[in-house]
C-alpha cells in the first residue's frame, strides 16, 4: 500500500479506538450513572447521529470545494475540543451538547478519510476501502476492550482517555496530512448533494428504495446492541468490562473473519444470497439474546451477530453500485449511507420507548418481526427491473422477426 494509505490506516485506528472508549457505554452512562430514561438516552443518540449525517454532507462539500486538509483539521479540532471539555464536565446538559458536537466534528472528518483512500490509491480498488474498514474495526476492538475495564474503575477515566486519543489524532492530522491537497485527485470524488439531481432511471432507484427499506429495519434492530441491550446486560448483572468485551469480540472477529467471508462469498456469488444468509444469522442472534441471562450467551449472540453483519452489510452497497446508472454511483452510495445512519438514529429512541413503556421482552419480539422485512424487500426489490429487461428482450426479438 502507498505510504499515505498507511498513515490513514494508523490515524483511523487511533481515532476509532478513542471513540470506542465512549460510544458502547453512552446509554449505560446516561441510564445508570445519570438516572435518565432509555428513551431520553435514545433521543440524545439520535441527535448525535443526526449531527454526524449533517457533518458528512458538509464535509463532502468542503472536500470538493475548499480544502481536504483544512476540512479534516477543522472537523477533528471541533471533535477534540468537545472531547476535552467533556473530560472536565459530563453532567447531563454538557454531556448531551458535547456528544452532539463530537458527532458533528467526526462526521465532517470521515468523508475526507474515505475519499482520500480512493483518490490516493485508485488502482487499489476495494483494497483501499478494506484497509480503512479493517482499521475501523481494529479500533473498535481495542477501544472496547480497554474501555470496559477503565469504566469499571471510574467513568471519569473514560472521558479522559477519549480526549487524549482525540488529541493524538489531531496531532497526526496536523503534521502528517499537510500534503493531502497535493495527493488527491478531485475528479474521483463528488458529493451526494452534487449527485442528487433529477432521477432519470426510476426503475433502478425504486429498486434501491425497496432494498433499503429492509436495510433500514435491520439497522434499527442492530442499533439496540448499543442502546437497550447494553442497558439490559447491566440489569441482569453483567459488569461493564464484560459488556465492553462483547464489542471487542465484534471488532476482532471482523478483522480475523475476512477469510471466512471470502470463502462464503466465493461459494455463493449472488448478493441476494448474502443478504438472505446474513439476515437469517442476525435473526438467530437476536433469538439467542432474547433468552440470554449470562455473559456466555450474550457472547454467543454477539459472535453470531458479527458473522451476519459481515455478510449482510457489504452486500447492500454492492447491489447499489450495480443498480446505479452511469455517473450516479456517488448518489446511490450516499443514499445507502444515509439509510444506515437513519436506522442508527431512530433505533435507540424506538427501542427505548418500548422498554420504558413495556419491557425488553416485547422489544425482542418487535425486533424479530422487523428482521423478517429484509427477506421480502430483498426478494422483490429487482422485480421491476426484471420486467423491463423482459420487455426489452421481447422488443428485440420482435424487431428481429420483423
């Protein structure tokens, strides 16, 4: 890999490690330490994700129109400043505001990281993005592993560690990313806003919408592991450090499980089958979590969840790429990313309200129902396109006959 890709990988690992000290424990901290309801915690996480989406859009525009280096520097600086203040003051009001600011700052940063990966190493193809993806999950594994132990001593140390790693990330950006504007190729990157003109190929876009309905419901279910299920593990007596180790399992398994994914995707090349298999595995993981009362069962559920995630999550953007008409790939991928972010926004609020008003068992039943939806949307999403192809073949055949 080019030297600058290695810099991106190292910076990504440090950034995500710092963030992973905090995000798996957000709901637990607000619910158990600050005494807020799960629904309230869900609303704060919703605003955090909303700020991240806004940051993504603004970061993409600034990358194209302004300066990659200054964009990532300003985004990282904002997140670092908020994290430092949070380490000194984390009562509910500053905590809520600063968490939203961190989401906005990191949201600005990520489009630049991914755009640079593709721009600097275009001949690397998917390998450039895979490098960033693996670095992200390595950061999740490292941060979650250490974060749980640190939180079990004191939550104050979590905020300090988070702030320190943001400072390290900022310094790497400040020093090592200075030549970023000279490295990139602007022709390779466009923003979602610039791509979002008139939709000409309605059948392809309708197929994408149908597919993403199932993707959205799957993300609503998945986000419960970071919110309501996180709180539930505390209710059944699982220590914080052990809950965080569930996310360490998730991160390390994604890094180490790539050969398994390669084998499965080599045997079954259809992206539809990848979604069917992945979603069935996700369904199984929630079924196990529903009856789990000990750490071992939650760990089994997490392992199964991770395998399903590795199969399902990459399949949707791959199908979006296949559906995208020429020159519309950026918009289609942006649409998929927005849908997953929307699922992460709505999920914690949705789950928190059900648990607050009823109980966790009802939520599990609702989640299992939601996970049936992707089977139907995946089956039907391309029916309109198949009809069009059939009509085209019939017209061609009739033209030849004439």
